[in-house]
C-alpha cells in the first residue's frame, strides 16, 4: 500500500494515541520550508527512529527518504499546534481504512509515535472533529499508540484517559487502539 494514499482527512491519533492521529485534506504547509517540515515531522519519533524514518508532507510528497518502514508527517495543514506523527506499516494501513471509513484489518502489532503531543480528539468517536459536551475530548501530551490484530485483546484495558497509564481509545469500534501516555 502506498503511504501517500492514506493522506487526506483530519486525523488526530491521540492516535491522540495518538492517532488522535488527524489526517487532513490539503497540501504541504505553504509557510514552512522543507527543512522545517522535516524537523517537525521527526519530532514525533524517538531519536533512533527519527534517524531512519522517511518523511512525507500531507500531499504525499517525500521530503526525506528513510531506510525504515516508518513514515513521519509534520502537523496537519489546518492545525495550530504541532501534532506530527510517525507511523509504521500497520498504522499506515489503519489510517487509510479510518480516513475512508472502511473496515480495517490489522495483521500484526503496530506502533505509532506522537512525541510532540496532539491538539485533541474524542476518546469515543473516531470521526469527531471538535469537542462537544459528550464526546470525551482528550488532549494528549507525548504518547505512543498501539494497534493489535484482535481487538478482543483490548477488553480488559481501561478506557479512562485520566487513569494514570495506558488506555483504549475508540473502544468498541474497528479503530480501537491503545494510547500510552509518555509524559
């Protein structure tokens, strides 16, 4: 699957764990230089991963070719906060399915990083675009996100983002994933 095919819609992976990741329609940030976008995208990943990850902008243009399967992206074009992310192959597939509201098939454990944090996402609604009184909006600091092949494995995990540890975001949906706060 082409990683450029996943780009296009708001995606906070807080995905936010972290996905809430936000995928957004649009082009590269017009007011940022290529070097600034690369630096910002790589801020999502640990240094050892940043050294080998590829970087793309939100239009799918490769800004830096890496040697690993991870793809890092700068903040989404409509975001005022840094919500850069770095996704492995499983997460790239997950994100493609999520953005197209299609069933997702995860065939292995996948990890994604949002070490710069995010701007927020609903903890219960994968498609919420803004905070409401009943959608458990969560703004997460640095975090790791994990997807697993069988969401039944998530049943015993907490869903409360204030529990002091990992929690499941979007439980009961095909897009459920583990959020691991790191701050």
